[in-house]
């Protein structure tokens, strides 16, 4: 670990960090490039930031890669995103496995093509023995859809007689979310300057700290992450108390 990583690790780091990777399209537009070029630049930056988070000791990293609403974008843009996802997964199987990072995917993965689903399953399976940072990639993910998924699971158990409504509490719902077994996010960073949660980890972020930064995602560097983490380290988290 280098001096910079040692200094960063000395701060009270969030166990679970969420990042809304926003601004790829605007980054491309500012440069007169197609939106697909922005997504490619954003994907390259995702790799760099993921490795940096792992190096400084973040335990869980959840990145918002593709929402349930993103299917509404132009077909050529969605197609370019799917191509990038496939390239990342192939790279993960080829190169990324050298990293001590366990990869998981959050969302309704049934909407993706069979070959993409196969790659997703392989990356999860082959990275499962890793003992380092857990990387959650939210794909075809929406916070409301996640809660609906959890509630449907509870309803099925009630219908089958395995659970009564009186037994349902926060823990029962949390155990059926895509992040079951993981701590809730402590900090969520949103580059791009937008002040919206955008349907990201709605249940889990009830007491998360937010840092909004006026930097488009492809330009978001480790130094910007360091700045957000320093901001977080100065917060007084009361969780509704005094």
C-alpha cells in the first residue's frame, strides 16, 4: 500500500460505498462525441475507481450501472451499453480475476440476453471464493422494483403458510433484498451535480450520507473520491438520535 492509500485508510472509511455513475452522456456532448463514447470512457473509469476502492480498504462497493428506466433510451445507446457490459464481463473473466474482489450483480437479470446472463453467472461463480472487497454492480436495477420483489417473496411465503403477516418486520424485508447479508451503505456519491437519488438503494440508504459532486463520471478521479471520503469522515452520523 502506497503513502496515499495509507493516509486514506487512516480515515474512518465507510464500510459500504455506493456510487451513482452519472454524466457519461453530457461528458460526450461537451466534446462533440456520440453518447456511446461517454459510456466507454465511464466504463474505463469504473475499472480504475473499483481498483482504487479495493486498495484503500472499502469492504463493499455498489455501483449503479443500468437502471430499470434506462431501457427507455434510444436503441443504439442501449445496444452500445450492452456491448460494454459484455466486454467488461469478458475482461473480468480474463484479467479482473487477478484482483481479490468478489463480484455480484443486483437487479432483474432475466431481461438480458442469454449470453449476457451466462457471463454474469460465470463472473459471480468464479469470483465467489475471493475474500476482498465485494463489488455489487446494479444492472436493470431499480429501488422500487427491488422492494416489490422482496414483498412478492414475502407474500408467497404467507400464501404457502410458512410465514404470518405478524412476523414481518424490517429484518424480514431486508433479508429478501438483493443486498441481503450486506451492511447498508454508509455513503453514496453522485458525480455530475444532479441532486436526485434516482431510484438507487431506496430501502438501504435510509441513513446513508450523500455527497454530490459537480464532476461528470468519466472525469471522476481517485483524488475526487478522496475528497468525498474526507467530507464523510467529518460527518456526525446520528441515525435519528441526538
